[in-house]
C-alpha cells in the first residue's frame, strides 16, 4: 500500500487497526495490524504538521482524522504498540485547544463545518490528563454529558476509572496568549479566554492541493473575528454539500472571505504564502517572563511551530504580516490588533508600487449601514446596491450588535453589498442575554442543536490604490465614535502626566515585511502615520510603531520589526518619550504612568539597552529585570544589560527629582 496524503487513507487504516483488535481470531489479523500500524505512523509523520494540525488545514477533516485515530488507539490491546505515545497524536488535541474561540467553537476554515472541540478534548484528557483541556471541557460541556461520554470510553490506558480520574484531576485555565502556528499557517490573536474577549484567526497558510478535490479555499491572508461569544467578521466556510451550486463561486472563492481580490482568477496553487512578521507585545503586570521565549522571525519558532509569549490581559498589541503571489501583483497584508481597551484592528494591504483596481471585502452577521462622517448623517443603503461613488468620508456599521465599525482610510471608488449563506456558531457558554432563570436551559439547547446555516452580509469596497488601510472597531451594543485621520507627523507633541513626545523616532527606518520607504517611496509607510481617536485615548500608528495617550496621562508604546544593528534614533530625529534603544533589540512595549514604567523587550543577543523613560525633572527609582533589582535610583536614562536573547520585563519606579 502506497502512502497518500489526505483523510481517506488514514481513516481506512485506522478502521483496519480497529477491526484487527476487535477480531483477534482472524488469521489475517497480524498482517492487517502490521499494515495499519505502519501506515498510521506514516500519516502521523507526514499528514500532521508539528503544531498538530492535519495536512488539509480544515478543522472538519482534522476532527474526522482525530476521531479515527481515537478509535485505533482506544481499541488496541496491551500487547500492541501504543499509538498514544506518538507526540503528533497528543499535539493534534493541542491544536484544537489553541484554535478554539472562548465560546467553544472553531471557525469553519477551508472546507469545514463549525467544529465544537469539547468531546475530542475530553477524549484527549482521558488519554493524557492535560489540566488545560479539562478546564475547557468543563466550560463547554454539561456535567452529565461528560459522565456519559467517559462511561462509553471505558477504563483509561492505565486501568483507572475514567469518571473518577476526571473528577479528581487538576484543572488549569489555558493561556490567553496570542500565538502563531507557523507550521499550518494560522495566527491566533487573543485578548484572553473569557467569552467577551476579542479573538482573531488569520489564514497565513498554503493552498493544499489534492488529486481528487482540494479542500483549500482561494483566499489568502483572510481573517475571522469574534467577540462577546458571536462572530463579528465571518466567512462562507464549507458548503452543505460538495454538489452545492455555490461551492466554487461562493464557498471556495475569495469573495466569500474577508480578503482582497484583484481582477482575474487567482493562481492559488502557486500563491506562495509567506509569514513575514509576528509579534505579541505587552503583558499582565504580575506576569514575570522567563528568559528564552523570544519571537524573532517566522523561522525561529520551536519544534511545535508556536511562538510563546503574549498577553493574558487586555493590554498590549499583536502584529502579523504576510504576503502571497496568487495575483498578478504581490499582496502584502499587515494586521495590527490593539488588545488594550478600547481595542481595534488596523488592516493594511499593499498591492505594489502603483495604483491598481482591487476589491476589499468583509462579511458580518447583520446588514451594513453607511454613516457620512462629513455631516454625521446616517443613510440606510439597500442590500445589493452597486456603484455608490460618493467622495465623502464614510464609515460602515453593523446594523446590530455585536458588530463592527469599518472605517476606510483611503476613499473607495465604489461600494457593493451582498449576502450569502454560511453556518453561524452557537455559543457553548452562557451569554449576557441569558437571564438567570432560563440561562441553563438555553445553554443546553444551544449545546444540543447543530450550528445552522444563516445569512452573512458582505461589504465590498472597490479601490484604485496601491495601499489600502482599514480600521475595524468592535462594539457590543452601540457603535462607538471613532476618529481616524492620516497624518505625516508621527506621534506628535503631547504633555500629559509629565510625559512628552515630539515626533517620530523611526524616520527612514526599514522594517521587515512592510517597509517605510520614506518620501517618494512606495511601501505602506509612505502614507505616513495614522491617528485613531476613541473614548479616552488617542492612538498613533506608524511603520513598526504604536503609541497610545490616555486621557488620564498614561502612555503606552510599542515598536516592532526593529533593525537590531541600529540601536539609536536616526540623526536629526527627535526622541519620543518613553523610548527604549540598544543594539540587539527586536521589539518592545511599555506602559508609563506618573508612578513608573513597565516594559517588555525582545532581544536577539546579550544587549545593553537604554530606557529613556523619564523626561526632564524626573529621576528614576530602583530598576528590576524579571523581578530582580539590578540598579538603584538614577537621574539619567537607565542603561541595563540583558544577558542573552529572550523576552525581558523591566520595571522602573519614578520619583520626583529632589524629592
């Protein structure tokens, strides 16, 4: 039997192993079992990525294959070589836990239905006893369903009672960190693990061909977003049947995804998707980071393909950038997810060095209404209207919450609306709308009923630009005010809580992935900086930088994709406070208040860094690195030596000079 990628051979040989175990009296049993075991191990080696995802990158087919592997593993007798010990089988469960949204479902990516991973993770806990999986199972399954399923599984591999083992096993909340699963090509951007937290999945992977019918879709660098237990930006997903007339024109097509399309058919097989940058910066104050968790480039991830690190709180910023070559021009996309409340996304698309016709698409659960920003006037548009060519600054708002406010920075030359079918997920945890008396019944009903098809509403914005920038602001009930204005001046001058800024400190700086080409250049940075005004904050985003000024005087800053050989601001530029410089520095984030500063730094070597945290008139108190005091008070900028590559947390307490 020759090895073949995909799901059917794996499922078949798993059943062959099952039959061999159930019917030991068959004369062919030993031969069947030998063939099945060798081929199963081949599939675990070549059909599952190191991060646990199945080869076809579809949650449904991942589930199908994992269920087959469960059958083979659980039916094996003690005399057979155990599949349970294979690291890829364990990792396949970890992938489900990593991809799951807080409300208990995995999006229908590629040809897939919406996957509810709770039962699969229950089997995984039965096999491996991972505390984080128990926490998720108890969050997403009814207690009586857990017992019923465990009774069906029978004794654990070590002979212990499954129900008693589950009852007494420890439970640990999983990390809420953002992660790049670089082997399979998905990025998970998270605020945390609570149902209200915002979660984003970005598709950065290849188009996986197949000799019969590929299950990959023709969109690249597309994303889905959820929050408050509901999808905010959704996609077509998989069809109800592969005979569906819309399978090629809707479900598999780029139009059914949150992506950018150029004229002509994409060459998906040769699209060559590449991850150019990934950062997750900013952490909980009490989280002391252990050195050695650097996230430097797409090639520096560990064997599992995940970049550790990230925030478990609503603080900080995530950045992911990638490119693909499916169209006549290379498409680069950078997504900046500001996790700090008020949170939002900046989606920046680069389509070469000269204007080109493109269509930027996003889908939501409710119809999009148009608000004229120039006059503050709301206009209801008819679904399916084509050719809205107004030149007024406008934004597009979900007509029902939870939803999104879509604010284009560049003015589209046309607007089209449309609808299409898609499965819509049901939250597996209690939501705000569940009243105290009926919450349990409604939750049980949602868990018992399958996810049904509904209607998603597409917003298709036509452009004649080489760079398209879009700000997405989430809301639960009422759409917030959101001011978005391009500026060429950088962070600008501010005076709050003794902190000041006076312009960009990265003029002319080159950044990996999406470059700042300077005046006359063609990269996304050429449009200059962008100011975003939300309730209580003013943000400035530039090439490789984000700065937030709070009304109460706090300042939050992040820099990423830094050149580690250029430790200081370019000559002639004006230093912005707070700031961190030093050779070997790849990225940093900091939060400065009138009491002190907390910073997170990522380095690629032993580094001597300087923290320009305090303006004139303020001296610094003790300095700690990962909780260890390394310096006493000083009236100058603090210089700290970090002993190796890694992620480092530095804290400095201010004190008034002469005080």
